[in-house]
């Protein structure tokens, strides 16, 4: 039996998964702590400074996630409604995915990432194939807030970022590990 996940940051990715829901192993295993830790693990590997959790971004994300869960679909909030926030979206079978698997879905795009000037940053030639990942590791982004809402069949995760990444004309490349972490 296949379960599915759909994510949309700048494009849409659909993939089948059959990973069982399991126990999250962390000192603080709240979803928020896991989402933040997963983001920061990717950022550390890339050489970006850690993100801070932001409750206001999480509230904005919750409002949008609630709307999408009711609709049973994902689509980006209008740009003017996001007030300069970046946004990653994810949808998967209700109750089936652990919080870190949701962020891993975004991070899996790094296999197509290549250093360059945005939007020429994907080995596939389509920047949407790496847009979730680049938002996570974007050097200038400092804050994140995510929220999960359940619909009838699906869980919807919305992550909001400040300031937004994926800025056209900006170079993005892994950095040497930061000495003062």
C-alpha cells in the first residue's frame, strides 16, 4: 500500500513513500523542535547559520495550513499576503509521516542542487526542482516557523521563512563551516 506526499515550494513534487510512522528521537521531540533541528542540520551541512524559531511566522503558517487542510490541496499564499515571507508547503497522508520526514522531503532536493546564481541552481535546468531546499539553506534567512494541520485525508505542513530566500540574481553556494556556531 502506498502513501503519498506532495510538496510545493516553487513547484510541485509528488512521490510515493511506504515509511511507517515511528517515534521521534530527540531531547525535545515536539514537532516544532524537530522541524527546527531538521532545518538547522541542513543549514549546518551547507554552511549557513542556524535559524531561530519564530512564533509569529508559525502563527502565519498555521492560518494558511488550516485553510489548505480544509480545501484538501496545497497552493502558495498570495505574495502580498505573505509580507516578504518565504514559504514551503508539504502535504501527505494523514497521520503517516513524522515531522523530520516532512522536512526531509524538502531537503531531498539537494541531489539536484548546483551552486550558481539563482535561478540557475539546478542540475535539471528547473529551479523549482531545488526551491524548497534552497529556501531552507538560504544564507540570509534567519527565522522559521512551521505549522501542521490535519484535513480529512491529508496533513498539511506550511513553513514560513524570514527573510524569504530564492532571490533572483543572488549567488548561492555552500560555505566553509562557520567557526563561531
